[in-house]
């Protein structure tokens, strides 16, 4: 956890950006991201210099900063007077950033169009001082710092749609239980929240991953993959992964639904995503491969078709979808649901309360869990009706005691055993495939949930009214007696 003192510093810097004329929280985080990257480059050079002293007598084989560029290093300019620092960073450091890319990291690739927009020398000096106080060797502190910065997006009420609630992400990651051998992808990664959570899960549950050389290389270089077509999101997502200790994730520019996204077919073993909904694309710009799976313009259906294409056989997915995917009556909706049930293995439908994405959207959503088999395998589909997620379901989203998510995780583990014996009046239950087929592949929970009817015998309404009238007479009589006594 970052300290209250550090949070206060971040808040002061944030306020300074706003008072300096930068009101877009994404731009604020972007500028801080550039400076964090500059500091990282200096740390990498220092690490290489330390290694070189032992191995080659001081000669750095792959220096980040060449002779004549030493003055561009963080440790050289961080204590400069504000005006001189500002001139150096704007005139030389940022142009230097744009020339990088030789190390092959996605960070360098995303920095090539870096723009310096910090408005004043005083603000730059303040931000540099704040970032210099952070112990960058501490992965937990780095990650918490960046998460706190990202939370400012939501708190500012701008671009909050980029952030899936962290507790919902954690639930999906816990339910899919990533393994050290997985190749994990989010084709609409935004700030990389799903990939970060998956990396933290692997660190916690499989600590040996980072002590085995081959697994460690896989973890840092080939385990995590994210696509987005927003360059700002790519920079922020890449830095988020770095700050959480993943050194070289594959975070790339890609319009996932376009024709150019065909190269990764059957590449991944786990997909975690909250893709954009309610969008509509032109047929001409959409991958023909996806159109063969489902003929539609709707992005939520096209993304599901994409996930089936990207997964290896045996690969699994946890995906947030709008409720319309579960019961939509168009041919495309029905065909896709039939594909999930008949050709693949549909594992679960977890219905979320409609307030989960407030204040940015009030749309009702669910999480689909499925496994790619290409040979069927759906037996019983597990349904859970989440009614509380630990936060109020209004625009304020304040913490509350009611929280079904721990129960979701517990019952998910029993979905093939005791959950099959539960009645459909319960909060969770299983539905046989035959019932789903009989309902035309409708996956809405309300289609299968049974309501408990109140069987209490009530008195006839006229009898109740007579009792009320008698009680009123008694009250009137008592009031009259009380007045007589007082007079």
C-alpha cells in the first residue's frame, strides 16, 4: 500500500496539472508515464554499468545513453533548477525518447510519438521530486502508485469507461485461475487491468514461476498479450504492467476486429476481457473470418467470435457481455449462443447487478465462462445471480457489507458437484444442456430461475378493513373520554 503522504503528493501534483490547464486525466497520467519511463531508462543504464564493472571492466555492451547523452539521464537533471530542467526535458529528453526502439520492448515502441505537455517549469520540478521519492525497486509500491493514478481517471468522472472495477477483474481471474504455462490475452486491454491481475495471481499462487529460468522468461516476455487501438491506452497499459513487475509484455496497437488481426489464431490459452459493447462496424472493415462465424455488425458479438478464433483448443475465456447477448433474438445472437453451447463448452453465466459500471453506464451485464473444444462438451451450465458486489449500486458506489462475490468463488468450485443438486429458486444453480436447447439457446438467468411464491394464507380484505374501522372507533372514543376528563 502506498502511504498517505505519497497519496497526498500525487493529489497535489494532480491538482497542479488541472490548475495548469491540463484537465484530461488521461493526459496527466500520460505525462507522468513518460517521466517514469525516463527514470526507468536511467535505472537500466545503472544496472548495465554495475554488471559491466564485474564482467567487462566497465564497458557497457548495450548502453541506453551513448557518450554525449549522459546529461539526459534522470539522475543528472533531477536536481537542476526548474527552468533549466524544463528546457532540457522539453528540448532534448523527449526528442531522445522518440528515437528509442532498439531494445525491442513495447515501452520504447509506444514512446516514439511522446509529446511533452507539462505546462510550467514549477510543475515539472514538482512531478520529478514526487517520482524521485518513490522506491522503484519495490514492485508493490510501484504497482499501488500506478493503480492510484488510474483510479483518478474514474474519480475525475472522465474516461472511466476504460476501467473495469478491480474487484470484478479479480473475481474473473480467481475463477479462471491462470497457470504459469498459460498465454493470456486481452484483445481490448485498455489500461491492462486484466493482465496485471493475472500476473499478480500467478506470482501469489505459483511463486516458483519466478525462480525457474525458463518460466521466468515466459512470465516476462511471452505470457501476457494485450491489444488496443488507442495509443494513449497502450502507453498507460504498458507502464502499468512494468510498474507491476512484468518487464516486456506484448502490448500492441491493433484493431482487433479488423482484417489485419488474423495472425494470432489459436495462439492463447486464456482470454480475459471486457470488450466494447453497443458499437457497430461496417461489414467492409470487419475481418471476413469473423463474419463467417457470425454475420453481424455488433461489436459484442464480433468480439466473442474473435475470442473463439484466438483460443487454442482447450483454451478458456471469461468475458463480460451486455445482457442482450444472452437473449437477443436476431439470427446472429442465436447462432453465436448455439455455437457456444453445441460446438464449444459453455461453463457458466454469472449475472452482475446493473449498477456495477455506474456512474459510467447502467447497462445490465453478465460474465460468460467458456472453453474452446470445437467438439462440444456443454453438459450443465452453471448460473449465479449476483445481487451485491460489496458496493452500493447507485452512482456513488460506496462500500457496503453485502457482497456475493466470495460466495460466487466458493460455489464455482463446486459447480460440477453439489451445485447440481440446488433448486432453481436458489441464487445459483445448474441447468442441463437439454433445457437450454429447448429454450432456443436463451442464456438469460430469468429464463430458468424459479420464483418462490408466497403461500401464506391472508385474511379477506373486507375483514381487515372492518378491523381497522373498529380500531378507529376505539381511538375516537378514547380521545372523547380524554377531552371530557380535561374539561
